[in-house]
């Protein structure tokens, strides 16, 4: 811009140019009082930014930002020669290649006049003055297509109001998005408040609005205040492609006005492009609504009503999401339905003193039970915490009341493997050097360095490592599963920490065993380490030794589960009050390192009945080969019957919506396809478009 200001002006604006550019000056609040005109040349470039859906663009020629008045943009070329006047920030184009601001103003005025004439139902004469056009009578010299009129002339005949069918053709089709959002809001309220049966009723207003919205949309009045021009002229179909090879189709009325047309008319193959014809064109969007006799959108809509099915897809999707949420919200929908069904018949409080009375008259879902007595922890499959497999262990969240006790067998390991499992050959003594190093630290020293020094420094001496080597090899000879993996793991744990006189790296089991035995000959098979590492070594060896025990337990699993017979099984996962002399660990906390200890505890627990007490609501009841099973909710801050009813009604509502909208979607799609076929057949039987 500064370089342009430094050039010599070639002339000044004349009065006509200044007057033509006055609207532009006011619109952009620019000032070109001096009126000096400069020459500008260069390539055209458009650049800018887009944010939050809006954009700010700048047009430049030769690097100078310019304002392009009227239709100057259509005269741009790869290289441009322009005459401009300079403002504070822009250069305003006066001439550009073949463009001149006076001619641009004239063309704009003509276009505005044509638009006004189009809206008013008037035609333009060759002199540029609009005149009123009335529909011609049969006595008129223009009553048929034989009149001597140029083929590219568009005659305005009359103007009328839109019909209801024509107005609906241009309106937005309700896809049900708002109603679907209200359904989803209702489902989310149910999902988020499911733990409190009193709160889910807050979903009712959302669902009521969702039911009302489609009916409101169906009753919405259609605006028929639009105008339709009835005229006679040619329709031209223009095919064009851009620089990327994308082909676009343009439908022109005469030579310049672009119009639209229903797609099925456009694709019918009946329209004679370039031939003059009678037509009805809506003024607000230039859409063809009629093509003479037999081609009326109003009549077509009455004979072949449009089938709308998009709303059913949207609402079907919302209903499916509702089904997904209710399935996630409920532990078991079958249990909820069963509990809600039985609650219709009332409930009672059961205080039976024996399992036999419960078996003779089983409580129903929804009944309240208050029981106490002696029972056995039921045997159940438990997955080991390290995912090594499934084993049978007593689960005291399930008490078998009145059944026969199960005697669990004693499982013996071969002595070499049992020796490895006990790991009593690993001995340690306190490291005097560690005590001396601690004494050297200042008393009360709690710096990061001191804390790290205490944490990482060896504090014990592991002795008798040769006994460990012998125990591992003896267990391997007995048939220990995973022997090679155990040896590799021990090499990785010990090889990097064991000091020997040899320079040979301790990276394999034979080398490690040989070096440790050589140290044992001089009574030097010990290692300074930490207590945590010794515990890790014991855990590793116990885990491998217990694999032998795991195989025996998995072999016995079917037999152990089948011997549990009789009585009533009370299932209360979270709040069954059980008193046992032995500590009843959670079966899920069992892993390969403590499997043998847990099995011995299980043998003791299974052999003796323990006191129990339960107070809650029966939420499920079923019989199997092992006897009657009652699942009980003992929580005092929940209402299982109310929650079951909420989930049941929610499920029924979502299923009803799915079935309803799936049925109507199927029906509407079939109707739409039938309408398309019937419409295509009818268009082939109609008279040629454009006749009267």
C-alpha cells in the first residue's frame, strides 16, 4: 500500500464514477475525497481466517488489499490491470480488466429491477422497463405455442398464491431430533437416579414432552403467503465442471435465471430442454412447481402424498439407547421383572426357624426374611487373583443352611515339591554392616539422601544358598511343572546380586548352581540383600510348587461341586453376618503363593457349621440340583422392589418405543418405495411437460 501511494496518479474520479461509488463508500465507511486514481497490476490472491463458523476474507491484487464493487469479482484473471482510488486501509477498484464501475452499477440496477419485477410478477421489456403481465385469454394472439416469439424469451403471464401442498414441499421435514433429545434426557434421569426409587419420576416431564412434540409438529400451520409466477419460456440444462473435475448441474430459465425443480421431474427423461413451455415458478426460491397440463406439484401431492420416515429412524435410535441404558443399570432384568411381578401379590415377613420350613413353603421375591442359625459356607468356583485358574473354595457370602457338610480331602505334595513350597531352607541373619552404616548417619537425619540410603541398602545376609539350589533341582527331578521357567526366574533375581571370585557371568542355571556350590565348599554361599528380596524368592518358589496343588484341585472340582446337596442356599454378597473361628478370607484374594494355606483353611471351614444371621428382601428365587437358592438384598438404604419396578417399567417403555418405531419405519419405507414406483409410472403416462 505504501509503494502504491508513492506512485503518480493517472487521473481523478469523474462525477459519475464518484456517484456510482457512493453506496460503497457509505457501506464500508471509507473516504476517497481526493479522488486520485492510481494504476495497480498484479496477481489476485484471497486470504483470511475462519473461526466459530464465521470467516474474515481479504482480496488482494499485487499484494494490495482491494475492495471489489458490484460484479468486479467476475472480471478477475490470473494477471490483472486495475485502476483504483486509495483509502486509509484499502484500494477501491474503479476499473479492472474489462470492468468499469459505471457499467457495474448499471448491471446491478438492472438485476435489482429484474428481481423486483420477478417478485411482483412482472416481465422486463427490451427497453428495461417492467410491465404487468396477465394470463392470456383464448382470443389472445399468445394463447398457444404457435405464436411468433423467440425461443429464449421468458413471458410473464400472471402471479398466484402458493397452495398448501406447494408450501409444504419447501418446508423442513421433522426428523424428530428434539423429541429424541427429550427421550434421551428422560432415560439419563432414570439411569442417574436408579438407586433411589423416588427420584426416577423426575423423568416423566421429559418423556411427556417427547410424546407431545411429534404431535405438535404434525399440527403446525403451513405458511402459504408465498407467490408463484406463471410464465412461458425455455428451460436449459447446463453441465459444468470445476478445476478438480467435479461436475455440477445448473437449470436456467431463459438465459440467466437459475431455478430448481423436484428431483424426480428432473430425472424423468420427459423434459425437452431448450424448448419453450408453460410453467409455475415460486418467487422466493425460484423452484419450478408446475410444467403445464398434467405436471402440477399440488395435484401430484394429493394423488401421491409424500411419505416421511426420517423421524422414526431418529426415535428408534433413542429407544435403542434407552434399552442399552436399562441393561447397564440392572444387574439382571429377568430378576427385576420377576420381583416386580411377585410384588403385585403382596409380601410377607418370614422368620422360619429351619431350612426345612423354607423348602416346604419357599418365600417369593419381594418377601422379607429374618433368619438365623448354623450353616456351612458354600463351595464355589473362585478365580485366583493372578489369573492362574479356577479352584473350589468356601464362599461365606453364600451359606448352605440345612445341607450336609462336605469333607474336603487332604492334598499331599511330593516331599521335594512340598520342601520347595515351604522354602524353609532360606535363612537370614541381621547384617552387622548395615547396623554400622545406620549408626554413621546423623541421628534424626530425614533428608532424601538418608531415606534413600536406608531404603536401598542391604540389611540382612541370606545364608545356605546351596540348599536352595538342591531343593529346586530335587523338585524338578520329581516332575515340578514349569521347572525351567522357575530356574530362569531365579537366575534373573540372584545372578546380578551374587558376588563370586569368578569372572563368568551368572546368566544360566547350570552356571549359577556351579558357582553357588563352589562357594558352599568354602562356607561362603551367602549374599547380602534385603528382607523384601528374600520374601520375593519364597513367593516365587511357592507359586511354582503350588501349581502341582492347583492341578489336583482342578481335577477334583466337578466332584466337589456335585456333593453339595440339600438345604437352602442364602446368597447375600454384601451383608451376610457370619461368625467363624477361622478367618474367612475373600476367595478372590487367593493366588498361587498362598494356595496351600487357603486350602487348609477351607478344609477347616467346610467341616464345621458357623452361626449366621440375615435380614433383607428376597430378590430372586430358583431351584437347581443342589437345592433351593434365595438371593437376598440386605441393604437398608435401598428399596429393591421399587428399583425393580423402575427398571421393569423402563424396559417396557423402551421396548414399546423400539417395536412401535421399527414397525412404522418398515411400513413407511415400503410405502415410500411404492410411491416412488407409482410416481415414476405416472410420469411416463402424462402429457409432454409444458403444454396447456
